[in-house]
C-alpha cells in the first residue's frame, strides 16, 4: 500500500515539476535580454530543469506527511 502511494506521489510530483519547469523557462526567456544568446538559453533551461526533481521531492514529502500509521 505504501509503495503504491509513493508511486502515485512521485508521478504527481513529476507532473507538477514539469509544469513548473515550463513556466520557469518561459519566464526566464521572457526576462532575458534580447536578442537571446546561446548562454542565456542554456542557463534558462538548466535553471528550469531544477524544478523537476524538486517537484518529485515535494510530492514524496507530501505523501510521507499524510501517511497514517507509520
């Protein structure tokens, strides 16, 4: 039962992380000085990619905090 909850929480966190990554990429590219350079694009992609593992971690943390019983 716990393993199934962790799987769902991980998938949910992955989806939220991907949504946050796309939003962060859009915001970073919008705020970057124009014309866009390759370095600005690479930095924006790398910064937004950090949202995916953070989303998974928060999903798993939420599963652990809401688990009943131990």
